[in-house]
C-alpha cells in the first residue's frame, strides 16, 4: 500500500534514479535554469518525493527538474545543499510507478500519451481498472479505452499523438477501424486512415453527439446509478452544448474529448 512514511532531511547524494521510475518528458533546460535561480534565492520550497526501497536507499519519484537544478547549484557552489528536504514514500514498485506518473501528469501540459505505458503496466500487474482510474483521478471508461486501444496501436498513430498532431478521439477511431479489420488487413486499414488524415478529406459531421443519443445514454446511466454526480466548469458545459447544438465549428474532436472525460455516460 502506498504511504507517506515521513518527511526527512536526506543527504543529496543518497537520492538516486531508478531505471523504471523516470521523468516522462525530456528535461526542459530552461525550467531547470529557472528552478536553479529560484532555489538559490528562496530555498527548496517543495520537498522532492523519494521512494525508500530499503532503509536509507532513496529513489527519486517526483521533482526531477528541481533535482537537476540542485545538482547544478552544487557543482558551482561546493557545500550547498548537502542535505535536502524530501517526502519519503513506501509501496510496491507498481504503486511507486503510478505515483511517479501522477506527479508528472498533474502538470498542466501533460499529454494523454504520458499515461499510456504506466496504465498498461498497472493493468498487467493486475490492478483493477477502478483502482487505476481512482489513483489517477480519471474515469474508468477513459482507462478502459487506453487498455483496449494502446497495446495494438500503430506506431505512426502514437507518434502523431505525442507530437500533438492527432487528437485522442481521432486516434481511437483509427484504432477501432484497425481492430474491426479482417485478419491480415490491419496494416492496410491503418494506411488508408492515415492517408485520409493527411489529405484532410475527412469532414467533421455536424452532429457529433445528438440530443436523442445523449438523453438515451444518460437515462440508462441513471438507472444504474441514480445518485451519480458531475463536477463541471463553464468550458465543460460549453463543449457539451456545442456538440448537442451541432455547432462544433471545427472543434468537434476537442469538445468530444472534454465531454468524454467529464460526462463519460454520454459517449460510447
């Protein structure tokens, strides 16, 4: 079970990196430089998160940019930050990897692809989908889609997602087409979908979500869970109403992503 054991003041050189626990993006050198100046001026205001696998054996889980900034500070100022503030956590490796992902994904610039490998790993480690969803503050249906589509995803589709050139909604559609293809035709179907995407010929339907379908799905959801509640923002409501009104104006996939995340019962 994942727990915070204590807050401590640990020797910097004892904080190591683990090959299976990493920053999910390349280090941003400008961000490291910013943290370096900030820590020199104001101190380390937020402790690093470390996993204590054995007594006194620490592995970095969260705070990779701050850790790199402190290393630079120490190179230029011998004796500085010989010890650092840490939050010491304990748990199984899969729990620590999940925490590592969560700490990375809690950033505002996190992409859906940042979640892929860890969710598949946790699923293979026999974590129930409900546990994965709860830990990551996501819906069960969102986790189920990743588990369904990512293992067989065409590498070209994943690369477009990573680069921000493809929405998750469109990627799912391509993956679904490939899964539904006749045995042996999977590559051909993927090639055709990517050619269509590149040509820009695919027209967005006016009604991405119809009022009739939304009403039917919500009624079915209420039968299963009459006490269900939703926490929404004005942007969430705008996305939902835009889809229902058929006024996506080129933002249908973006709106659908938001609706799928906040109102999973309304979308297949």
